[in-house]
C-alpha cells in the first residue's frame, strides 16, 4: 500500500483562488486603502492610482 500524504493548504491562497482576477484586484485596493488611511495621501490620490492600475489591468471600462 502507498503512503497518502496530505497537502497543507494556506486558507488565504484558497480564498484568493476562488475569486476572479477582478475581485482579487478589488480586495487588494481595499487593503491598500486601509493601509494608506493614516498617510498624507488623500482619497483622491488613492482613487486616481486605483483608476490608473485598473485601466492598465482591464482597459478603459467606464
């Protein structure tokens, strides 16, 4: 009989793999927004950066 080995799965990797690429990007932007909340960056700076990255990733949508 062969030896069965269980592969450990990182829950974060599993959760991210269940999301679409666009949903993963949205999650990353939410995390970044929280991370930069207490900096001198304005929400407008962050929004502009998000729009730039989204345009590069998905083309002009709206």
